[in-house]
């Protein structure tokens, strides 16, 4: 997942995003998913997501490109598809 970019006084808050995620998550009732302390991630995936997130920040700071405010992306690393969603 990439984003959201949170800008105080401009965008929705991170708490708004978390509440949206809790409401919409189809896996929220699975025991393994709820126990975040037992989950992890793969380094290459974390690095790729961090690079995309950094580009979102650069776009905001430079005012260039489409700035994805109040949006986040989910990346399918099996086919490299990216789906941006409003929250």
C-alpha cells in the first residue's frame, strides 16, 4: 500500500484513513490478520513502496504531476498493477 500523504489542515487525517481501512478491510475478522505483531513484510516490497511514497512527497513539494491527496494505492506485486482509491 502507498499513502496516504497527510498534510495537516489540508487533507484528511491518518486517523481518518485508519478508520476507513478498518471499515473496508475484507480480512479484518481473520485472527492471523488482526494480530499485527505476528505479521511481517518482504524487504524488496517495502523498498519499492517506500520509493513510490517518496515520489508522492516530491510531487507535493514541487507541485509537479498529479498529487494524490486523500487517496492511497494498493499494489499487486504479482502483476505490478496499481489501483488508487479515494478514502
